[in-house]
C-alpha cells in the first residue's frame, strides 16, 4: 500500500508528464479552420508561392527571415522556422502556418501580423490547406 506522499508524487508527476507530452499544435481547433479547397493538383509553385509573395515575402524572404522562416521556396517553407515544422505535409489541421493565416489561436501568432497586411480570405486559407493535405508538393 503506497503512502499518501508517494501517491501525491505520482499524481503530480503524471500531470507534469501529460503537460510535457501535449504537442504545441494541440492549440489548433480544426473546427475553427475554413475547409480545404476541393481544387485538385495544388502546388507551391503554381498556387501558393504567389500568395506568399504578396503577403509574406517582405518578412519571410530573401531580405528578412522573421522567426528564422523563409517562405520563398518550397524547401525552405517545409524546413520551417524557429518552431519548425510549421507545415506538416498531409495534415493541414496540424500545421501551425495554417492556424496563423486562418487567425485561429494566439493572436500574437497571426500572419500577416495585425495591421501588417491583409488577412488571408477563407478561400486562400482553404487553398493552402488543400496544398498541405495533398502532400505539400
Ligand atoms: C510584417 C512582417 C511579417 C509578415 C508580413 C509576415 N510575418 Fe510571419 N512572422 C513575423 C514575425 C516577426 C515572426 C516571429 C514571431 C515571433 O517570434 O513571435 C513571424 C513568424 C511566423 C511563423 C512562425 C515561425 C516559427 O517557426 O516560429 C509563421 C509560420 C509565419 N510567420 C508565417 C507567415 C505567413 C504565412 C505570412 C504571410 C501570410 C507571414 N508570416 C507574414 C513577421 C511577419
């Protein structure tokens, strides 16, 4: 029969472990994200890069890499920034980049940041989701 003290230690450490094991992405509530577009064959070069070029390159391009993130090539986008990965190929709902452009979760993470550019439309977020769900090619 364990003492009360060891039970308490077990309970507290179990709680700490469950906190540690909660992935950072748990904050994304998929129900709050706009649905993925039905468009087939979405690619970075054809569909996504032009969106990023307009809204993201000035802070995540050749000149500046805020958050250590570059979004001007597919390779760099998949590599991610300080809190990589930001794109989980095949799972847009787990991709922090999607939460950022959908403006879901922590306001500090919204992209482009508040007052730093037009927010993405639901259709644009949907296209980025489709691109990631289709394997982020
Ligand atoms: C005006 C500058 C600016 C623009 C424009 C901008 N960002 Fe950011 N972005 C930042 C800053 C600053 C950070 C780092 C935030 C931090 O460290 O708290 C960041 C961080 C990020 C991150 C997290 C990187 C990591 O691993 O920590 C993602 C993802 C991201 N941006 C995506 C985008 C996307 C997609 C766009 C375009 C829709 C965009 N950003 C436009 C300034 C910008």
